[in-house]
C-alpha cells in the first residue's frame, strides 16, 4: 500500500477537515493514519491544539487503541485472526507456520520491511474460519496452501 | 430477457471468492454475447455453501453453491438450459437449513440489494416507521415494551424500559447510539445484517428517535468491518436523498440523522459506557454506573444505546405488532434470536429461530457437528466472555435464564464449536490473557486479576502446588466477578470456571499428562 509522506501542512489540512465535528479525536487519528500509514508524532500536539485538549489526552487516546501505528508498517500487512472461532478451526497452527516462514513473531515486521504480521481479534468470518486479511483483502477457510500463497504474495 | 443472477457481496462470501465468481460470470456472459444482470446481495447465512449464487426464475430463486470462479461457464450454461448442475441446491427458500428458521429480523438479508432503497421498500421496508408515525411516541414505546424485546447485546435488559427512561427524561438534546462493535469471536450477525440489509438498522434507529425525541444517531462499527462501514454509509446517503433521514423524516415534522463512527480495535468498546467515551473521542475507559446512559449518556445527554440486533428487531415489531413478535420464544425470552454457528462446525452460519431450541439441536442437528469429523468436545456460547459447555449440558434451551442457571450466558448469540483436540486449560488461559490485553485498566480486579490469572494457570500446568493454585484461581474469579466495573472483568471468569468445572482433566500438570 502506498501513502503520502508526512508534511506538517498536509497534516494540518487533514486535522482542520475534521476538527469541527463532535468528539473528533478518533476520526482525526484514523484520517491521519489513512493518509500517512501511521500517526506521525509531530501530529499529536497539532491535534491537541486544534481540539483544545492537552497533548497527554491525545497521546492517551492514540496509545489506547490497537489500530493506531507509531511507525509505518511493512509494505504488506498480513493479519491472522487469533480469536476462539479460528482457534477451534486450526488457526493457531497456521499462525505458528506464518511466524516460522516469515521468521518473525506475530506483531512484528520482517527486516526487509516487506511484511508486517499481526494478530487480529475477530474479522467476523467465524463460519468460514480460520481467516486472514492481506492488505484489506479478506481470506476465509484458510489452510496451509492458502496461507503459503498469501505469504508468497506478500514477500514478492 | 436477460438473466438476473444474485451473487453475495457479504464479506464472508467475498472471503471465499464471491467477487471472483461475479467477475467470472460476467466474463463468461460476455464471451457468449449474453446480457446478464448481476445483483450483489448480502448473504443468506449458509456459509458452507458460500459463494451461493441464485438465479431468478418464474418459479422463484434457484440456488447453486458453493460456486468457484472455475464453475462460472458451466453454471451459466445450466442457467440458460435445463437448470441442472452438480452445484444446484434447488429453490433457495426450500433449502431445509433455511426453511426451518424463523427469519423475522433477517427476512430480507441475502434476498434484497442492500444498496437499493426501492428494493427495501418493495420487500416491506419502512412499514414499521409508517405505523410508528401514526401511533405517536408513547404508543411506540408501549409497543416495544409489549413485544418483550430484550437487549440483544447480551445483557438482556428490556428495550422498552430503556426507551421509556430516555423518553421521560427532559433534555435539550438526546441521542440514539447503535452498538455495532461486534467484537465477540463467533459472532457476525451485526456484520451480516449491516452488509445485507442496512436500511433495516436505519429504520429501527429512526423509530427509536421518534419514540424518545432524539434528533441525532451514531452507529459505532468496529474497524475490522470495512465492508459493513461502506454498506451503511451508502444506505445512509440513499435514505437522506429519499427523505427518510434529515429535517423531515418520512414527511413528518421530526428531524433525525445518522452518522457512522469507526472504532479502532479496542474490544472493551463494545461495553456501552466505554463505547460512549470512545464516541466522545476519548480512551475507551468504562464509566461507573449510575448515572445510566439513559439519563446521562453521550455528551452527558439522555441516550438510547442499544445493540444493533435490538434496533434491527424494531421494524418488524412495529409493522406486524408486538404480539406477533412476542408469540415466539419461551419464558421471559420473547421473539427470535439470530444465532451464529461458528468455529469447527460443518454447517456454520446464521440461524435465526425462536428462543427455546436446545444447544444440542443447534450444534449436532443444525450445525451437523464438526467439519473435521471428530467428536464435539466443548462449545463456547456468547463470545470470549461466555462459558464452555460440555456435551452433558446440551439439553440447555437457548434462553437467557436457562443459560444463567447453568453458569453461562447467551451473549450476542455466538456458538463456537471445538472438537476433541481442544486443550481446555489453554482456552482458560487465553480467556485471562485476552482480558489482560483488552482491559481498559480502570478497575483493579480486571486489570491485575487477568494477568495474575494467566500466570496462575501456568503454575498449575507446571505442577506448582496445584491444589492451592486451583483454589486461588477460583478465588480470583470470584473477586473479578463481584468486583469488576463491567462485563469484561466480570465475565472473564465464565470461560475459566466452566473449563475448570467441566474439563478438570485438562488442568493436570503437564508432566502427569505426558506420562499418561
């Protein structure tokens, strides 16, 4: 996935776009991450100032939610569902396989920055478990072959 | 006349190739110089048959599935010819798994085009709102109360009473909030319905707004559901264009509009007060109650916060009458429940039925046992905070009180099936560990207890003073149950204690297990 490079001017523009709505913090953080692929640190005091909040409050929101990234993810993000329905369908063995193939533990990015492997707690595809998401594309009924194909695609 | 073919756009169907099937059908048709009309519907919820493709015929819709892109050409030939094909399932409405359900809330899911307001209206949409407008607010609240509808998020609180509290509270502004933060593993009913029949939710929320005098609504959807977010935003825009949202709802003097807000991966935000905090732009920290959200909710104003399935039940109740809805069910659990069969199950999907069906019927009969073919050993009902049930309790009827009597809960209606390879000590440990990751941190029993719980289970499995540590886990669970602020810490003991009670053999120290 491609993102824009961070600039203060672009950041300010995105913040201004949403600053007037009720309870805007999450909406702004989402918008920043959508544009830049992560929430750049210099944006935090800018959000605080725009919403008349303290920096600590905005930083607190930013760190509370699993979605928001401190730094860019790898070129591809492979999310594997690790919740109960996928556990019941053999998801844990597939997660271990993915970790072994990529040589990283879940929650990390490969050294070449190509693939970020992340756990996700439920994609809501529990009747076609186990499931995965590669860069926003959903894959159900995951098995070894499908997983290997996803990993190969991400590494290519 | 061109062929009219229905292919789901439901995320669960897309995950197993529905987009590829739609594309392949278009290609195959183009290759034959044939005009076809592909309608992207929601899913009917028979996920082992997805992608399930349907063809409109003079005798109703005929289903085929599970279809792959490679089947497109032969399927199209069959559709043009005799209709016979190895994947033919027969008339869609006659598929036994579908026919034995009682679809009140999900009646149109998988049937209509979720992007078309006209299709929604043609299938009885907005009749509930029309009746609500003629009844007036007080009578609408009375109707919802009489239906016996209880909150479908899991707590089972009577919806009508909640609405009456908000209606009776004077304020300059009131809010309607829909909880679509469906984080429980094994549940997907919210996702499926928003993707398959989003106008139903909009209508339900609009009726609530009329009943309590609110003019603004929010739907909080989890970020893991991008397809649902897109479907709902499209439907809201269509409802605005048609005057069903905006300054004069359905031509009346009421103003109401809805905005979608997206979560950010915090499980605890499914708890209603945490969700309100998150909507206000803060960390999803649970609020102490009282005050109830009905008195001081979003931005301190009286707020109806209901589960998505509760709102979705409302249009039927208003259109068909409270009694029609209440005639279904058992005891104090009235109406129908969209039950979700998931995990290691042969026939997984959405099964809407009246309360009272037993767990065993659902798992063995409807679900067909495991897809691995191995014996069912345990089922977890009600998400990560629900109890594990052994086969010995499969006679439990699906009912709020019956499950509570057996130290369980029905939650949001998800059932996750495990075969005999499951390690219940590992599942109990996961319950604690998940709670530790997702705890908002406000109350000590949840914040500290979850971490200590996982550590203590590790000690048991390592054979360290097993009897003492087992007693400690039980004691810890009681503290969490009684001392936590919300259901995250308060209900994490359900999976742990049920695993200990029903599957004690899995908690033997690992050295002993290995020796056996």
